[in-house]
């Protein structure tokens, strides 16, 4: 069993056994048939992944590494808010007739701000500081911009990354660690997807900044399983597990803006069958 499988199974079991139901409460999400989408939820779920030891892709079912990388690059590299620049349909429900999701996600990453070093957006500021001020305690991004929330088609779920650099005793390269803050997460559909895409981001940033990827701390304020997902989750966490896959990142890429979804690969990735036709609450 991989560490990612262990964390996922324990998290799901804890939510099912000890979570609080929102049934009967006023909730925003609804199912396609109009029914309210209730959840079992836990507050403040924290998971820690050591990327130097294992890539955190669960083996209970397959996590599509190229697709989740593509969405991460859509936000962090393309800094786009238009689904026409995304190679999947996961954002279709929230896009308008032009393909825009409003001033959300990639839009915020592309906004330039004035610093003493000049005008930079959030991504370029992170890369600049990792290269020039690696021990700074101010290396972070934030997508939850209150003045623009009314123009976002969906409020950001994973909204903040805080980077922290350390040096392991006897190691020449610095170690890049990060905290991913998430206000809300649909555990079945999004948990390992988000974990994997931000693990890929850390590996990419570490490589282009001459570092090694270290720990990813994932903090979820509202970790929930939807009512119609409960039987799917019970079946999933009861499956056979497999060893963690090996992660490959194209070592030739030294510029973050040159990475593509084809520059990542999971080797020896053995998984259980995919779950199809998962109902999605919107």
C-alpha cells in the first residue's frame, strides 16, 4: 500500500465514521435533478506527503496525471480563465458562452503587481523569490481576492500556496516544501486530483530553481463526501492497493514556462478500475 492510499483510506473512513451531516440544512450545491446535494463533512483535515519518498498518486483507482497536470498548467503557466485553452471538460459547468469562468484561478495568477524589483504576477514572483530569496517566509500565492469574487463563476477551492525552503543536513540542494490551503473539497472527485497536480507543481518549481521537492502539506477546511457518493467511496476504500508509482519529470526542462503535460509520467502505475458516471454536484 502506498502512503497516499493509506492517507486517503483513513481520511474517508474518518469522514464516514465521525463526520457531520448537512442533511436538512440550507446548502448551495444541487444535483442535476434539482435535489439538494447534502454531504458528510469534517472540519480541518490535514494531510502530509513527503515527495522525496513517494509520488502521492493513489492506486485504488487511476488518477489521470496528464489531465490534472494540464489543469494546473492552465492556471499556473497559461494563467488562463478560458476553458477553450484547457484540454478537458471539467470546468464546462462554470463557463459562460465565451468559455470564460470570470476573474477566477488563472486570471488572478496573471494580474501583475508592483514590487521593488518591478512589475510581476504571482507566479513570476514565486519563481523570483525561490531563486533569489529562498529563505523568505513571504513566498506565497492567493487566489481568493474578495474584490473580484462577484465576477468569479466559482469561488476558488484550492486558493493558496505557501512555499518554504529548508536544507537537509548533508544535502547540497535546498528542499522545496509547500502548504496547499483549500476552503472546500469534494473528496471523491477532487482529493487525489488536487494532491497530484500540486505535487507536480512542486517538482516542476524545484527543478527549475535547482532544488528538490520535499513535503506537501494539504489543509482542507471543509472535507466532504456527498450523499450520493457514499456507496462509491465505501467500495473504493475497500479495494486492493498497490505500491506507489515512480514519477518522471522531463529533466531537460529548466524554464517553468516550457513544461507541457507530456513532460510528466507515472511509471509502474498499477491501479484498480476507474469509477465511471460519478454524479457531480454544481
